[in-house]
């Protein structure tokens, strides 16, 4: 029988994603709280099949729900970086982004005994500084980009102006942007 290899990952955001978007009503927060219920079920399922996964956990979740995060570590799963409070880096200054990166990594180190090796941006949205900061802080991989599914690839550090990049590529291919695209500014 062929051996299949899969990479399972889970984002353990709890309330952080809602709070980051200003959704702080009781219902929105309860949706985040349900993450604790879901995490228990996922942990039980993974344990039943003897599988280990990667959990991307914001520092907010580690600080707010320590018992639930300890259960993730106890079951042997990797804990990876998912920001401090689920604020997309593209909305932050470089100093803010780095401060959050360090703060959340310190929380992961306190929980697991080691700093994170992997990073997934909240909302998958990298800033122009993110890759440099990940390199500076010893990360091995990022899980935010979507240029391939099965194979890892090297993140480019120069995609700062997507409009210019796309225009150059279209020009090289001798393709003119569609009129409706130009009207929409894309
Ligand atoms: Zn998330």
C-alpha cells in the first residue's frame, strides 16, 4: 500500500481574529470561544489516528487560554507563529510588526520551550518587511503565500509594488491589460 504524506495545519485564533476586526459583540466573541471546543475535538481526532499537526497560535490565544494551548503541546504538535493579536502586518509599521513578532515568539517559547520555526500571517497578508523580519528572527518557513500547494518555494523579498510587477510581466508577454481592468485600476 502506498504511503501518503500530508501536512495538516490548524489556526487556533479563538477570539483574536474577531477582536482585530473590531467585532467585539457577545456573539462574535462566542464564535471565537467556540475555537476552544473545536480544538478539543481536533486534538481527540488527531490522537485517535496517531497524527501530529502544526498549530498556528496567536500570542493572544496562548495568554488567554493557556490550558488549551498546553494540551496542544502535550500531544506533541508543533506550535507555530500566528502573530500576537491577529493584526495583519500590512496594516502595521515595521516597528509595530517586529514588536508583535517578538512578543508572540516569547509566548511560544514560554509555552513550548523553544521559539517558533514557522510563521503564518493573520489574513495571510505579508507586509514588505515580513520576510526580512522572519529571516532576522530565525524562522525557517512561512506559510502565508499561495504560489504552490505541494512544493515549498523561496519567498521573494522584492514584491513591493505588485502593479509594476504585473505591468512588467504583461509587457514582456506583449499582453495589454483588459479595458475593464484598467478602469478598475488593477
Ligand atoms: Zn488566523
